[in-house]
C-alpha cells in the first residue's frame, strides 16, 4: 500500500509539472507575440511622429506657403476662429474651445 501511494504521488507530481510547464510555455509564446507587436507598433509610431514633426514645423510650413500658396494665405489669431454648425436650416456659431485652457 505504501508503494502504491508513493508511485501515485510521483505520477501526480509528474503530471502537475508537465501541466505547469506547458502553461508557462504558452504564456511565454503569447508574451513573445505581444512583444513583437509592440516593437512593430513602436517602429511605426516613430516613423509617423518623425513625419508629423517634419511636416508641421514652423519653418517647413512657411516654406510650403511660399512655394505653393504665394499670397493666398493670411495669418489669423487662433482666438478669432469660430465653429459653425448647421442644424435644420439654422446656423449656430460658437467659440473654439481649447483643451488645456483653464
């Protein structure tokens, strides 16, 4: 009876160890896949950020204005910009709201 108990305990421990090992392997595979996705998204983000920074810099915008628009563009104060909404043949004009404004 003692031998049966020891053998069954050893088999139980082997099965539990195999189950835990398979579970951790699956989790490691998922972590690796997520890491690869994050690396790809970081690369895309860096490229898009570089493009946005390059295209929206003040010098670049002034260069594009001179190159493409000549005298068609005029400078406006941002506080003078209004939002126009049309609802059922009625125009509503409201002030532009800023997110960081207190």
